[in-house]
């Protein structure tokens, strides 16, 4: 889901907003794009980076017993 969110966010930043175009470009389902667009629109680059860092840190901690 995080990868899909980043893809949708990047497409919106590039000025693309058509669900079908975004889905085709990134290989996503159009309904997934439609569902993620409101969240993607609400995120600044800093918030998105923070979310990614949190996910990465959590994944590493889970896999290493942290």
C-alpha cells in the first residue's frame, strides 16, 4: 500500500489526476488509485517521507526483534 501511495502522490505532484492514467502508468488498479488520492493529496513531501521512514524503521525492528 505504501508503494501505491507514493506512486499516486508522485503522479499528483506531476499534475496527473485521472485515475485511469495514473493506474496505467504505475500498473495499479483504478479503484486503488481512487481510494488513495484523498490521502495522497493531504500529504506534504515531508509527511510522506516521515511515513516512509516510520514504515522502514518498523519493518527493520520487526525483523530484528527491536
